[in-house]
């Protein structure tokens, strides 16, 4: 079975799935989140040209919601060391060096990052269960 969006299927562990998700500006790379064992989820970088898959994150955390930074050199995502229960903070990982930089550090949940041009990062913060 092929995915209509990219025509690529990939295998991570025992899971096989069609690939879709955020891409680099040139469309050559995708980033997806997956895993899900014991509330652990990682980000994976998929090269559309050859279908290769490489881990982008590998910590014991729940990494979700990836978004390519406009320069195509890094990915912003939300992560929680407490699994899917949160709280979630925002991080940025560089594609080449795999260096991770924490962007937020709050007791609330930060979600849905967006970057406008070269400029500001915006996101939704959930406080006390309200958005």
C-alpha cells in the first residue's frame, strides 16, 4: 500500500506506516514522531530521496508535534519527560549535530509551535487545564 501524499512507507520497529508530515523547505526531508512504548516517543528524519530513516531524538521522553524551522536546519517540537501526561515544553534539535536546545521551561503545557519567516516563535500555552 502506498501513501497518496508521498508514495513512501516506512518501518520503525514492528510498525509500518505511510509517511506524511512536516518537510524541509526543499521537500527532501520529512520528520515524524513514533514509538509509543511505555509513553516514550521519538522523532525520526526520513529522506524522501532514498526512503532512509534515522532517529532525530533518542531521550527517554515523549517527543511530538515536530515542525521544521524555516531555515530547514532544525526542528522545533514539544516534549515531556513524564510521557504523554506532560507537562510539555518546547525544544529545538539541529539536524546535523543533533544538539537539543530547550526553548521553554514552565509547569504549564506548550503546544503547536509556529514560526513566521525568520522571526518570532509563537505557541499555545495551556494553564490549569484551560487554553
